[in-house]
C-alpha cells in the first residue's frame, strides 16, 4: 500500500502522524509539502529546524516527481492547500478517479463565520466543483473538527463518507505515579492557558477568573504561555488588579516548553470561540493530565472531551458557565485529578497519532480489498455525525 499526504507544509501537529505512517509503510508513505512555512510560524516553533524528514518531498523543488507520486499512490490525502496555482486538488482527484484510486479530503470548517454563507451562489458553485460533484465517487472527507460535517452536509457533499479526524501532536506516555509526581504540590492550584493572545482565543477569560479566584481567597497560580496582540493589555489588567503574584507570562513559547508547563499544572483553560478550527493544545493538555475546561465552539472539543468524564465543556462561549466550572475544579481537587487522569487515558488510548495511522491504514486496506467504506467504531476514522454549531 502507498499513501501520499499533501498539504501546505508539515508541522509539529502532523509529524507524529506521519512518523507513525512511515513506521508502518516505510517508503510507501510520503508527505508532499507544497510551499515553505511562513516565517511567523517558524518563529513560533512550528518549523522542523532544517531537518529533512525522510518521507517529506517538496513540490516547489521537485514538481514533476511530486505530481507523479500524487497520481500513482494507492491512496491520497489532500489537506489544506492555500495556493491552487501551485496544485489544483480537484484536478488531481479527478485524474485519480479515472485510475480507480481512493482520495480523501482533510478539511476544517467551510463556514466558521456562519452557515448563512452557504447561500452564496458563487460559493456554492465553487463547493460543487471542489466537493459536491464527488458525492457518489470514492472520495471521502476527514473532518478536522466536530462541526465540519455540518458545513459539508449543507452543500450535500460526501454523504455517508464523512469521518472523524483531527491533528495529533506528540503523545507522551507516563506511569500514573510519574504523571502525578510532575504536578505542582505547593498548596496552590496551578492553571495554564496556552496560545496566541488574540480576540478569537479569549485570553481575557484567564484574567477575569484570576481576579475572581483572588477575591475568593483561593490559592492558585495562572501560567500564560504565548504572546500576541493582546499581551500588553492583559499584563496591564493583571497589574491594575494587583494580581502580579498570581500570574506568570512566558511570551512566545516553544511547543516543548509549553508541554513542560502543562505537565506541572492541574487545570487547562481552553477559551477559543467558533473561529478555532481544531485547537491542538487540548490534545497536549489532556495528554499532560490536565483537567480541561473548554469551549464547545472549538472544533476539537466535542471529539476529545465528554463533559464530566474526562473534562468540562461550557456552551455558547458563556463566561459565567466557564467561571462556575473552573471554580468547581479549584474547590474540588479530587475531581480535577480524576478528570485529568481520564483525559490522559483518552489521548494515550484513542486520540493519538499511532492509533489514527493504524485506523487510516486499516480503512484504506478495506477499501482496496473490496471497495467498502468501513468506519472505525470510535475515535479517528469513525463516522462523523452532523452536529449543529449551535451559535449565532
């Protein structure tokens, strides 16, 4: 079996999955990078620091060979490709169909800003060309987010062929005692918020809850890992409220350092709104044994978290619901610890790169054997139900 994965560029959210595929398939797996990574993301630690991974090929350096690999591979997975002048995915899918080959489209949401945009005639023509016309063909959709299926359902694309997927950062394995030993034991509840400080991610929720916990006399510390346009304003608010001793701001933080912060914390705050397609920090925080309090609006959350079992989910972007859940965890450490342990088990047992790669290979093998689409029973490659975004 040969599998080709085509996307803008490879990053630390995709490398573990690719490594798992490469271990199973060897030279039967290739990742085609269509363009260099933006400098901003390289500065954020997303780059591979010059490492030439053995399975990565670059379309912009060896176009003819890359196009040959895409057309000849048994299976092709097409991720996000921003420049159609570099590679016309629809054309490639059509050529592969003529050769009787299976293609999978990996996508985040079509209508993050509102499903009302689905009424645009021009947009519908584009969606028909790229997706809907393949509704009866061997082309499937890998949904990188819980609300992706709802968006594609609106344009009548991929009926019965939409599957759960996502992003898979590095999975770390610990003994239960080891994981517990890494958590801070200074009598405070340690809380982490990680990401870019920008409006869609609502980092101000962390400052607001910090003020409330301080006023209630709780022993806590909030770790703010990241930077961005709201950083100075958040620092100003913390200073004005006299909370400097309760917060640490780390600035731009390499992914491996963020993981180190998560490992010592008890609670992770994930406050992004509907514009967050996935949110890989949720995977990382759960893998680090944090009890996650997460917004239901972000794509990863309904796939990864079952409310009250391995984390907490607040609806509608409501700060009041968010605040109540954080306070419950701060006041009941045994609950936070239990949710953190279950979160860790969810990632190590199901939502990880190795399991996703194995399911993809199994799924593709079933199709190659007799043309059947056989979803997994749960987790990656299981059937993606149509879930309404539920926001206005």
